[in-house]
C-alpha cells in the first residue's frame, strides 16, 4: 500500500544519534509537510537506506517552504514519550518511499 501527500515543506532535517533508553543508534531523515488544503502538519520519516536519503540530507534547508509530493510506503501506529511530562501519547509514523518536487503550477482562477 502506498499513498501520496502533496503540500509544503515546513521542516527538514537529518536525525542521527543514539537513543537514551535503549542505546540503539538511529539515522533517518525527518520531514514535516503542511497539507495546504487542510492546514494539517504531517511528520514523515525516510530511512537511511533509501536511495534519495543522502540527496535530501544535503538540500534540507533549501527545501523549506517549497511545494513537495511525497509517496508514503507505510504508516505505523505507536506511542511517543513527551519530553517534559514523560507521558506516552498515541502517534502514527509515516515512512517515505519517494520525494518529488513538482514544477511550480500556475494559479487557477
């Protein structure tokens, strides 16, 4: 199952380090896309083994506020720990298959 999301890039950054609790290493590209129709911010992740990973890491800051189309390969429900309270809250993680940068479309009337 794959589906597409179009919107505007609001955040783009490589995330790498070691998880405090488990000590496991992580390396992924984090992207937040604003769905311009609904005003919803959608957080996405791309794994380091994706062919586009290195290219996106190099151009992360130039992507901000640019139109984007993302093909999502899967989503997984889970929980996320709040840094301030330590409370676990439900979340969904969306994993990127492919990123496309559509040419600017002329405005329609």
